[in-house]
């Protein structure tokens, strides 16, 4: 079959994920399928729903429905309804401002009482102290975000109780061992937001006329929207096939046995979508279209006949991979003909070409420069590697493919993709969304970016492991890295060992210090409630976190409660970790989150509010001197952590350069100039360096001056040849001690200015 007669494919991200940037799954699939000759279109209906809802027409419908309904309004909601005219007149300019289409509005937002204010403004901090007198646009962006959150509160209280800016009806999909609550919600009459979503879908289907619609469901908060949309497709276009994959099915639906789910979704795939979806599309194209019955005839098929057609696809000569369907007998069937996965280097470049990149909203929810990266700015999302190179953490889903299968791509290919995406989107910001980006792969990527002089701004997730030396951190910063996030988890060496995290507190301190000294912001993921964690260890963990913030080597963080999952080592063998699984009973739908008892630990739940309150203040630089008991409304033990634990860890001596002979030399600066030599006996040679922020000179002997000129010129112009320290030592001027030179003021000055060993 030629590509001209191949099926029309539509890829949808259902509501809701992020406001500021597209979730990358559809872009990855579109790029992959395009490379295989298939034409796919994509849409982010989460963004489209927000834009339709937060518009004069959308809010008019909201207020009209509130007035027509019988809602028990809070005082805050009544105030907002009274300010209806103000909201209707300000919503369009605010959205344009958050889309970076009208930044001149910032002055009115900040100084002219332009925005109507409800409860979200009650606790607004001294914004001038947070943003300074020049941070007008950021200050306005934060106020505009509060304004939208006020409106979201009104919507949740009235016409859309399941709404959230990054999730929709999330509770229906959380720990959903039975399909019944979702089924009831989907069978109920649609609310206003559901109707808006269906209107958007109808318009999209009319434009694209798809034969196949694929949904990515990365999170629980995307499932209801996907099923609501799929149900609409079944009602209006019964000949259109619906597919689903993504993070939620991969973790939650691996044992699904619920036939009613397939009233909405024809085929559910597990793990990476590229292979399974390619096989499905080929089977639909070649077997069903060419042999059985054309798609337009499927409009006449009833459910049983449709089930037979699905069975034809399942039994086609094109073997399906990791796919659930409902067979002709009405039962759920899993079809998996083993085949190699699509290698990571062959998945192709994400294709964002038909997404409305200029329509996304940059918001600032929290006054923290690191935390804002998740909601502010347009970031192209890309992976350095597939899976996790460590894959040993006992709380993580290491038994699943998205963690357990680790593959890398060459740095040259990654930068090729980066350049393609920049050309396509016009954006040079990148968020590397790896589970944990490998340090050596990041090193090679940084070198390749610098070699090609590709200028990007990037951030991503890492492990705080010792490979991230201060020199490597500086190299990453030079390549455009502005921030990293990583799992500190429980700040207890005993528990870090139990969870097989592979790091220690002292090591984390030194690594975060290296990043901070390089100008890279650090966000720490924190966990409480790990099996056997005592009250003492929880308080001690908070003290370690306090010291990290006080030292200025962590700028942001987030506490989350430990959750035992079915695919983690703890979930697979709870007895090893001295906990007991107590439910829920297995059902026919989702199966991932497990309830457990921790008889040797403490009452973990009571610590949550205090930990969150303390951390919120710490990341704003507030109350770092308060005793830890200040954050809790019950008695807690005094910390046993030494007050100087982190400062002492930072003072531990490092390995001298002479012991790093097998590391590569890298020079971040330009080639120096050697001033004309003074021929008088005992004269000094002068190297002059011209750099971005300053010029400086280095005086040394003529022989050393010539050697350094040749060395640094080579390092600044030849990125292809790896020059190790020991290889540089072999060319060192005769009659002088290389080891002594590595301790000299000249060498130390060059190390300070950008001579790295990585």
C-alpha cells in the first residue's frame, strides 16, 4: 500500500498535562510514523480546552450556568460572580499576556488594579522583595496566574468539580481497581467542560477526518478525558479506530480484564508506543483495508461484527506486540508476538510541527526560580537515553520496560535532533525528560554542543552521583545547563542504603555544591514514609534538608509520601522491607498502587503537612533558623544530626589533579595570545586571554608559555581529539616537574578560568 492510501492518523493528548509546553508523546509518535511513511496529525486538547474555557465566550457560559444552577456558593464564589463583568473584560488580555503576545500589559497588572482579586490573592507576599523593582513581567505573570487559579477555584466549586490545570477527573483513575466509577461518570450527562471538550473534538474530527485516533494517557488525570473523547468518536464516527497507550496504561493497566473499557478503546498497547502502534497501523492498513472490509463499511457493523474485525487484525500476518483488545467472544485478549523493540536511536526526531506552540501559557505558580521551570517557558522535551542506567531503587518501577531497558543514542545523533527541533519550533529551550540522564552521555552531549557551537538552554533529571564532579558541572553549564532535579529521597544514610539509591548524604552535598558553584540550580525530590522509617529519621531528614538549603546548595525541593507499587522491588517483596501489603483486592481494571502496613515505622501521615510547610519556607529562604519542632503541631524528637554535617561534608579534601591522569582536558575559553618574547635573560612570557566577561594575563617561563599556547589553542579549536592529562604531560617541557606545575599558581588560575578535567 502506498502512503497516499494509508490511513489518516490523528494523535491526541487529552486534558490535562501542562499549560506551558506540549507533552512530547504525540510528537515522538508523529516523528516516528512520519519516518515510516505515515502521515499523522496531532492535537493537544488539554490546551484547547483551557483556551476555550478561559475566554470571554467560555466564561460567559460558566457564569450563565452558575446563575441557572442551584449551587451552594461560598462567599468567595459569590464575590467572583458579582465581579463577572470584570472577569469577562480581563480574561482575553490576560491570556494573551501569558502567551507572551502582549508583555506591555505587565505594568497595568502590577500597578493599576487591573485584575479582579479573590481568595488566591489573600496571601500574596511582598512581591517587590521577591521580584525586585525590575522584575515587572515576572511579577505580573505571577499575579495573572493567581487570577486564573481564582477562576479555576470557581469552576471546581460549580460547573466543573473535576477540573485542574494539570489534571482532569484524576480521582476517578487513582487506584481504580474497578472500572465502575469511571463507567458511571462516562454514562452520566456531560457537564459544561465535557461539552466544550466534545465540541472541540467534533471540530477536530471534521478537519482531519481520521481513520485511526490514538490517545496518549501519561497520568491518571488524562484517562477520563481520553475515554470521554473516545466515546464521542464511537458515537459520531463508529468506523474510526481508537488506540491508547502511555504512562498510565504502562503502570496501571497491565492486567486489565474489563470488557467495557473496550466500548471506548479498540486497542490498548503497553510500553513504548512506536513498535506496537506501527504493527497495529500496518495490520489495519494491509489486512483489514486490503482484505476484509474498508473502513467506510465498518460504519454498518454492529458490536459483534466489530469484535470479529478486531480478531482479524489480531490474527493478521502482521504480528501485533503488547496489545489488548476485546475478541469475538467478548473477552479481553492480550496479543504479544515477541519482537525486538525499536532501538532508541531509531525512534526518530519528535515532530511538533502542527501544534500551536505560540498558544501555550507561561505561568508562575511559586516564587522560586527553579520551581517555575515546570510551568514557565516553552521547553522542547527530549530524552538522552531510554530507561534508567541505575535501575536499582527499590521504590521505583524498575521491573517495567520504561525503566528497565536502558539504551543510549550517540551524542552526534542527539545534537542532530536538537538542531532539527530548533529549526522546526524556533525554540532553543530543552527539557531532557529521562528518568535519570547518564552523566557520561551528558558529558558527550555537552562536548558535541560546544563543538558545533549549538546554543541551547537545557535542564533535566539526574542522580546525585559522584561522577558529577565540579568540572563536569562546569562543562554542562557551558553547554547551556541551567538546572537539574534529582532524588535525594530520604535524607538518611540507612534508608538510602535500604532503598539502594546508591548515594550518601555527604556525596549528595558535594554534588549539589558542584552544580551550584557552576551556576546550575538544584531541585531535590524528597520522600517520607519509606518502610521502617522512624519519627527520628523523619526529623533528621528534615534537618539535613534544612542544612542543604542553608548552605545554598539546593534551591528547590518537593516532599512526596512513599507509595508502594506493584512493579517495584518493595511491592514485589514487601517482607524484605518489613512491611505488609493489605490491599486493595485485585480487580479487573487498574492494578499498581498497593496499601501497606509499616509496623516498625512511625505514623507517616501526620508528618506530611509539617514537612511541606517547612520546605515551602526553606525554598523561599524563610525561617531557616527556626527549630524543627516549629513546623509540627505535635511533639517531635530533637534531631540527632550534627549541626555542621553538610558544611563538614563540603570541606572534605578532593583528589589532586595529578591523580586524574586519565581524564580529558577541556578548555572553556578562547585561544590565548603570546606576547612577543623578551629575549633578555630571565625574562617572563605573558599569555593574554580575552574572554566574555574579563581579560586576564598569565606570566610564566618562555618554555611554559609556548607549551600552554599550543595546548590551549589545540583545546579551543580541536574538539574531535580527546586529549588526556597524561598525554599533555608527555609533551611538557623537559627539565621541569609536571606534578609541581599542577600545583602552581599558573595552573590553578587556568583551572579557575575554565580548564577542566572531565
